[in-house]
C-alpha cells in the first residue's frame, strides 16, 4: 500500500500545481490535502483499534478508492493547460495589483 499512497500523493500535488497560481494558494491547498490525509490515517488507526477484520479494512479502502474516482476526474478535467508564458503574465499582473495598493501609503 505504500507505493499506492505515494502515487496518489504525487498525482494530487501534480493537480494542485496548475490549479494554484500563487504560492499562498498552493500552500493552502497542500495544507488542506495533508489535513484530509491525516484524517484518513486517523480513521485507519480507529479501524485497527476496534479490531476490524483485515478483509473489511481492505473493502473499505477499495470502496473509498472507487468513490473518489469521479470527483478526481472532474477536477482533472477542469485543469487548464497553461504554459510558462501564462504564469509570467499572471505574476506581472499580481505585482501590478500589489504595487497599486501601496501607492496610497507613499
């Protein structure tokens, strides 16, 4: 299961990158992802603590993996293919907005 977790985590970070256009937004997405990941780990430890049979734990994992395919596909379909030029334009626009806000103080 270790390699499956690393594959899912790499894919999640790969999807988060194009969705977030600033480091602040990306860090929030990554924090939310890690929170959900920790919540899942807590539930897995709870199942183990309650002495749930391993076959049932496996079925829970398979069920959750299947249930999360449609939302993941929806998010992956919404990701726009942007190049480095688009990122440079976004950064320049953001710098202009932030410098305009400082003009009133100087």
